[in-house]
């Protein structure tokens, strides 16, 4: 009986480059193959196409194959597992090809320059004569040949057969590149998965493809090819990954350049290093398309003008000269990335150098969902994980933050498996635990970014009418913006809460932020005021910029009367509060995404709902990218009239002191965890506290509990009615009839 497995042996020296495989007579008889017939051999690292030849010693059980035409990444065969099943050998029928399209890889640039198109065509034809090929297979030739590799791109359609290239086969060379360029592409990552940036990726591919594939067309039209492209976006958004993915997609050689690789210790060394990198890029571009990527270009080419940065000025001048020296016939494009485009020298940001600027903003809801789908595609995720919910919770997260979030969730699984031996599966609880550790990078140094314990509507006693008005003014526009635009309503910009102190204005805002699941920014005068001229206004503008990066967001200006001033005829308006007021008015009038903060090419504006039914997800994404301003004050009479007009602070809500019914509700909430004696009557307490605010009632309950502990020498188990009566004597109300009457008269309340 014949063995079903063959031992793989190294090939004899004389068979190298012959496309032969040596077999025993029994195997050839079993396969029914003749000498010189093609055989497809399936190996662990790939497939190779050979021609059958008998072994010289006529021994069976062995196989020697030449990987001249194969799909393996390297021309050598791996002998670590020297066993090949007989079923891995498949005999193919040889068919003479009428046509074949190939891509040629030459040894070096000198060979490419020496060979003309006609001579190269004849050399490749001679080298491929009598060679069997298959579509998308690679033919590797001997080292002494000027042509190293021939990639079979297209050929006649064949099924179950191998194509034989003869003297009559029509040979078409689609592309000729150098071996260095080919190795760079082969050694790169097979595929970069870039999610959520389809529009930006398509725009980038279009710009880079112009000088690579449409050079002759542009020359006929009298146009010059674009030389450079500038990517602008916050850190971690995926600029470097996008450049690598696009270079891989268009088949370009990528050369990365950074500041440390350029700067030198001696004068002139930095400019010399920059020239060397450009010269290398030019040499590579002679063999194929090349992309020179300059990361963090603002650190390499800052704005000129100061005498202290003379080395940087020389680097900027050298880069300008090198970019102007790029000819239109060069297959070379320069791509730069920056987090601070305003810090780059203005001479670089003009057509002819960096022709176009592509802005990559913080990912939107749809983009975050796409990124999360790619990140968890290779993770064993439980069925209770909802990607849509995760995308909704990750407001302000960039691609790097989402990657860290998924990694931390997986780490939770690893820790639990080691301890409790649970299944290797990421659940919703693991992601929620990861949320506690991974925060968005935009919020790490954000001004006014605060975290607080969730506050729910039912924890606020009374104020039912106010709660409904707040939901209509803030929660509804954030959660249901399409309903507002469907009814022709513009989205409000801000709400002003005013009323006596201690009546839950701040608590209401926290409940709003909890209900809307949005980012919450809170600032006061101490956060904004600075002794330096212009610093306060800059801080306020930065606050709004960071809030727009974390939308949906609520910006809470507590005690706004102490933050902004009131302009009057007798004042010049040059103080800090007046300048802060001016900045706040400008932000309220222009709340939205700035040019460098945009997140895509959305064109839907407020009030334009023609496309709302076609793309509801994108529609809601666009209109929900506004910042809601909520202000609170005890002195609405000192605020500037320009701040409280419709279009800025659209809604003015009076937060009244609690009435008897509201006071009873507040007392019930405050004593929910307090052990009360049966003789305690909260109804009578609510009736006896007419001028008590919510804060006063909360303090009253605490004081009654302290009185009970004091009388019993810390042995009390409950609070009695007498304790509340003693607390009433020591805790006076903070409100009075005169102040409440002033609030009512202010806006016509009776």
C-alpha cells in the first residue's frame, strides 16, 4: 500500500528556479500525472504551482517542490512541519494563455532606468516563457535576473487548469516598480481598519491619487498636481492611522518623518537631515508612488518672527524650498498632521505647498458606533452588550479613548477569569466597570468639567411645574430635536434660573444633566477671573470649545451675576466682568462647531428638515451638536438686558420657595433615612415653616437628629417631635416676606 503522507525535503540545487516538484513513481501513478504537467500543492504557508517530475532515485514517500510560482509571502518553503498529505496535491490541466497582465518588480532603480519599455517587455516575455501561472500568483525569478518578481494580475479565465505562457501569449505590463518599494508594501500591515472616517478617507484618497494615476490627464489640462495635504484634528482621533491606511490603499511607499529625527546638535544638521529625507522620498518616487508623512509639524515648523527660534526658522525656510522644488512629474505627495494648526508658519498653509486642509473632529455618534464595531469585532462579546448604548455613553471619546475602553473591559475579564474561573466573554458589566477608569482625553484638562453623584427628579421635593418647564426647555431639545424642527421650532440656546437662595436651582441643573446623560461643565467667578489682561476671556472661550467637543453638554454658570457685569451709560465697560459678558454674548450668538472642530461634512442647518426622513440618524446627530447654557442667579435685576433677550437666554424660570405641600414633600425626602418616632407629624412641621427654603428644611432635619443625639448622650434611636421643635428654635428661616415680594414684583408675579 502507498503512504498517504509525503515527507517534504529540500530541493536539489539544479532544480532551483525550474518550477519542478520531484515525486516518486507510485505517487505519479496514483495521481495519473504525466511529466511536465502542473500540480497545485497546498502547504501550511500557502500554495505553490509546480510541474511534475520523477525523482532520480525513484524512491517513494518524498516530495521536493520549487516555490517559483506561489502565494507564499517568501520564496522559501517552511520545513518545520515536513509532512504533506497526499490530498494536498491537485493535478491541473495545462492551457496555453492568449493574454496575461503582470506587475514587474525590478532589482533596483538603475535597472529600471536602463531598461526601456520595449526592452523590458522582451526580457519579461523571455523569463516567463513555458512557465505555468495562476491568477494572483507571484513568480519569483533567479537572483541574476534584472526582473526579480512578476505578479500575475489578470489572465484568461480558466477553471481547474493552469495557464501556460508561450511565445504567442499577449503580455501586458501594467506597472514596473523596484524591489525596495515592493518589500516595503509587502512588509506593511495587511490591512488597516479605519472606521467612522469614510468621507475623510475618500477625500484623502482622491487628493493622493491625482499625482499617482492621473498625472498625464492633469498635464493635458494644464494643471499642476497637488503637492501637500494638512490633516488637522485633536490628539488620538486617528490621523496617523488614516495616513497609513490610505497609503496602503493607494499602494504608496510611506516614509514617516518626525521632529526628533530631524533636529541635530550642530548648526545646519537639521536642514541636512531634512534634505536627506526628501532625497530618499524622491528616489523612492522614481520607482513608484510615495507619501512623505510629517507628524506633529507644528513642533518642526512653528511660526517665524522671533529671534530666539533661529534654528526653527531655518528649518521652515528649508522645508519651503524643498516643497517648491517638487516637480509635477514626481509621484510624491507630502502629508502633514497637526493638533494646533494655528501654530504652523503661515507660509506653509497656502496653495502650492499644503494645497488642502482636511479637518478630523471628535467622532460623532455614528462614527463612535462604527469604531466600536471594529474594535469589538475580534473580541468575544456577550449578547447583552449594546453597541448603540456604548456609543451614546462615550460622548467626547476619540478613537484612542475607545480603544483604551475596550482594552480595559477585556482586562476586567482577564482579572475575573484568574480569580473566579469565569468564561472568557466581555459583558456589559465589564464595559461599565471600564467606564469608571477610562475618561475621554478631552475632559482630562477641561475647564469646569465636574463629576457628581446622579440626582434624579424624584429626589427633589415639589416644584412640579418648574420640572415640567425645565424638561421642555432643555431635556426635550436634547433628546428629541427632530420634533422641534418638525414643528418649526428653533433649538433654545440657554435658560436662566432665578429665585431666592436655597431653593434647589443647582440641584435642578444636576438632575437635568443626569436625565439627559450629557457632559456637565460648571464654572464660577473664581474659575474665570485672572489678574492678567485677556486671560479670563480666553478661559471662557476655551470652556465653550471644550464643551462643544463633548456635546451634548450643559454649561452651568452658577451665580452669573458675579461672573458677568452690567453695562450702563455711566460705565466705560472696560472691566473684567464687562469683557467676560462680551465673550459670553458672542458664544451664545455663535454656539456651534467651529471650522477646526467640525466632525464631518454635514450641511444640515437649524430649521432645514428636508432630509430628515432620509437619514434620521445623521439628522439627529447634526442638530444635537449644540451646547445648552444654564445660568442661575439670586439677583436677576443686576444682569445686563442684552443677556436676557430671546435668542440668548431664551427661557427665564422663576424658582419659587416651597409652599406647604412642597415643604411636606421635602421633609419626607430628607427624613427618608432618619428613624422617626410615631409622634412626629411632618404635616404640622410643613405648616410651621412658611419661610423655610429647601436648604433650610434639610438643615432642620439634620439639626433635629443632632439634638436627639445630644440629649441621649449618643444613645438615641429615633427623632421625636420635641427634637424638631427645639431645632426650629435654633434654625431660623433664610427667607422673608420682603425679599419674596421683591421677586414677585420683578417679573409681575402676584
